[in-house]
C-alpha cells in the first residue's frame, strides 16, 4: 500500500514539474526546434527599485567602427543598452523605434548603445545604415564580454533585450523581447532621469 501511495505521489510531482516547464514560453521556443535561430522574449518589462539594484555593472568593448567603449564613458548618464543582431526579425522591427527614442532624448543625459551578439562589424554597420540607427554598437559576438558583465545580475536572456541603466551604472529596467512601441521605454527613461533630481 505504501509503495502504491509513493508511486502515485511521485507521478503527481513529475506531472506538476512537467506542467511548469510546459508553461515557460522560452522553454517552449527552445523545445519547438524551429529554425529561426534565436529565442525571443515575451515582451516582459521588469523595473527594479533603487534599493534593489545592487552594484554598478562594469563593461568594456569595441564598437563596430573600431572605437573603444566602456561603462565609464556613460558615468552620470542614463544608458539604454540594446542587445541585438541583424538576422533577428524583432530587432529589425524595433530598431526604428529605439532610434526614435534616442532622438527624443538628444541633448539630455541619455545615451544609447547597441550590443551586437552575433555579427561582425560590416553587418552591424550595414544594419545601422539601412535602418537609420545613429548610435554605435559594441561587437560582442567573439568574446561575449557584455553578456557576461550582466550575467547573474539582470541577464539579457533573449534577443532582443533592452536594459535601462541608471546614472550610477545599475540596471533600472529590462525589456525582455522587443519593446512594444516607444512610449514605455520613454516613460522608464524619464523616471530614471528623474531619480537624479
């Protein structure tokens, strides 16, 4: 009798665990075996209270035009980091919207920086020219330094992912997947700017 009850309980636990896995959209995309070659986020926006942001994230890299860049270059500014690559359809859709927000904050303490996770410089520059993106992108495909810098903190687990970094270099918000139009990003940037007032 005990063995039957134990088996039934084990089966119930296994079914519960499997049901939990099945409801994870990222896991479903991975297990689907499609050929789209990326895991897209579900559009979740996460905002982090100032007290919960932890230490500043330190990074360095080189842009697609060969210029060195580091987190120190953005000290005292709100930084919008967008993780992308040219073959990612949602990245192409959101690029003009990101540029729109970039232009809206021109002349303020806000900077935009792309992080290209798969391409080489020529592809990155061509993407920017074709879609009218004026901010630079760090080339991260070869060493993954920027991805690693955010691992264990607020990881960019999908492509695209956009992070809003506060004036102290800490992650204030994460858009997991493409931004849903420019208004939410604009609001979060304004809120993050206002923290310094």
